[in-house]
């Protein structure tokens, strides 16, 4: 008998009532969002059709469950949501029915049955200070669980900025010594899907890519280039206002009402690489800038400590007034001292100056 | 050091250091110059020195007489092109004005970025033309020192990195923006101690020349 676990992705989708047309539409959408040519759509469809539902072990460490919320709640049941249903999610604190020993047993069983083939999804950072005691599950530290689980994994997907870069738990002063997955996992491929939270379609898109063509092409921060290849600023619908020099100066002035650029209000769009401006949120409704607030750069490393959400990128972040004041005073004092010294030299030179007459010169010549 | 740390450093400590050295240097140089004093003017005063001084500060923004213009048209065009270009690029680009406002509290209207972009290219072309001239003109080449070439480079770098950051060339925007800010900080540090101090002392020097000429009753 074929159990639900043995179904291919294509079969599983059909049991969910997804038509062939709907399936191909999803493949086309996946191809376009991953910037693949249309000719790759049949390849995606064929690969997805045949792909075994991968076993996914989802580890939640120092996180807020926002990433899971993003994935499960933001959409009305959609095909991206369903592709997530058709993976075999064998372990996930928040979503699984089992608890206690039974839950841990599920993780061990999945690891044993799919050794070398399962995907580990991590959300949340891992505390390493004081032996990692700041976050434990079933008596094990997050660090121990991660090492144990990753050992037999095919790949690790770090979902959310905490797992990808340390995120909020790692923000200054980082009391728990929180680190990202990629700082700990060196021997397995790690895909970072940062964001606070990340865009749900991006998570399912990366899984689809993994099933069809293997790991996607990554940028220097380990993010899939297809989704993190362009900055928010370059794809922002308010970009023309930036170029025209039309800026909102406060959140309630005329400029803000007219939808002008939020650069001066601290928008981090120019330095933030993510797909929000094109894929948008809440079923494609809008994204933060469209709602009237600047981008806070949540998919970049250390976004929490990157100089203040409301400080424009051009503004200095330090407290330079005191230093500059001292420098002005020191410069003036030293300049005056040096000036006085020069004056003295002048005076001395004047005092020591001997007048030379024509007679003196003649004498010098004859002597 | 990653992109974020680099950008944070140049916007934070790097900027503080550069600004401190810059204002320290400017104060030092001005104090030194002013404390030197001048010899008392013994000749009879023949005209209004103050008025002549003020006039000279502004009149020398204009190109010299037509003969000079004809003789050194290249220098006049490239020189003005690069100075005007720098002025537009530095002061009339919105993010730059935002920085100046956050530091000094002074603000003014800015230009659309495609116009600033045009002036950026103009500035770079003029700077390159001036370098070419310095390298090919035998007299100018003989008179040029290492400092001259270094100052050309240090002036050119912020314009180039700014252009590359805006157009996302070679590096990601964050890295390029960081390099751009760093290059400006280098420039700020060297300004007080090199010939670039002329951007401040020129007003004093012009006023003084005009003042002396005015007192003597001659045209400045």
C-alpha cells in the first residue's frame, strides 16, 4: 500500500485536489520568480512530478515563531502553502501533534529513515555562551540538537534573520552568545533565507528549487540570488520620487501623504537585498514601504544594530559633536601657540638683523 | 569585516575621526595664518580697502580677461567644469544635503539625481582632462610634485566611488557606499594639510589682495 509518505510531489498535489493546470501554473511561477527561462517550466514540472516528498526536520531555536507564522498564516490556502504541505514535515515544535518523548522520537526516526537525504530547516539563532544553556529542548542544548540533526542532512535551510545571521538574539550586547547556523555548520550546504520574517513564497520557492535542480545559486551571504539579487530601492515603486528629489520629511507631512520617497526617514531600501518590492506580502497586497514606513533592512546582517531605523543612510551614526568640539578647541589652541612661536621667531630675526651697507660689501671683497 | 560592519564603521567612528582631524586642521591652519599678522601699512590710504576686498572675493569667481581666456582656454574650461561639477555633486545631491543637514542643521533644495549624475560624469571627465594636461604639458609636468598627483587622485576617488555606488558597478551598493564614504573621509583628513586648504583660504587671500590694492587705489 502506498502511504502518504511514499507519494511523489505530483501525486500528493493531486490528492490535495490541485489540477494539472494549477500545477503547471505553479511551475511557471516558480520558474519566473527564480529568474529561470520559460523553457525550464516542463523540466520543473517533470522533476517535481517525480520527486519524492522530502523529509523535513524543522528546528526552532532562539526565535519568535514569526517565520512559521509567516509561512502558515499570511496566505489563504495557496499552492505555495500546499507545496509546503506535500513535503513530509516530520518534526516541528509548533505544528506537530506529538509532544515530549514522542516528538523527539519522530525526529530520530526521520533521521534514521532518510539518512543523508533529509532537509533541516532552522529558524532561530543558536546560543553558544556558557555551554549553550540559554536554550534547551528535551534536556539538550540547541547546539547539541543542531549538531546531531545536521550530521545526516542533505542540506540546511536557515529560515529567518536569526538563523541566517543571528538576528535579534545576537543584537548588541548578545547576552546568550547567539550565532547563526552558517557559523556552526561548515560541512553541509547552508541556504540562508533571511528576513524578519522571510517572504513565504521564497521559502517554498527554495524548497521547490532544491527538489528540481538542487541547491539554488547563492550570493556572498548565502542567500538565493533569484530572490535576493536586487535591492528594495531598485525595485521600489517610490524610486521615481527619490530620483526627482521628492522626499517625505516627516511621517505626516504633505510628502508622506503624496507617497514620496522615505529615504530621509531612514529607509534602508538602498542597502537591503530582498524581494519584498516585487513579491509583496499578504497575498501580494503590499509591502512595508507601500504601507508608509521605510524599509528597516531586516534581511541584512545585524539589521538591529545598523545605526537606527530612522536615521537616513547618509547620516553619521556616532555622537560626533563632543569630539568635533574638542578638536576645534585643540586646533585653535595649538594654532595660536604655533602662531605666537612664529611671531617670536620673526621678532628675534628682526632684532638680530644686521644692516649691510655697500661699504660692508666692499670691505668683504677686499679682505 | 562584513559589509554591514564596514558601513557602520565609516558612518560611525570613521566619520568621527575624519571630522575631528578636519576641523582641528582647519582651526590650526587659520590660527597660524592669522597670528602671523601683517606689517603696518605706512603709505597714505588712497581708496576704500574694505569695499575693494569684498568685491575681489566675488569678482575672481569670474574668468579673467579675454586674453588670458584665449591663452589658456583648456585650463579655464576644465578647471571651471570640475569646480562647478564638484559643487553641484557635493551640495545639490539629496543624500549629501541630508548629511550636511544632520551635521550642521543647514538645509537647501536639491537637484534630481539624473542631473547630479550628469555633473558627476562632467566632473570626472574634467579631472581626467586636467591630469592628461598635467602629464603632457612640459612646464606643468616639470612643476608638478607628488602631492599634486595625490590630491588629484584623492579628489577623483569620492566622485568615482559615488558614481559606482549609484550605478551598482563592481561591488554591492553597501560596500561601494562604504568605500565612497571612506574616500571622502580620507579627503577630509588631508584637506587642511595640503594645497586643498585653498577651498577655505581663498576667500581670505582674495579679500586681502583686494584690500591692499584698494588702499593703494589700484584695481585688483
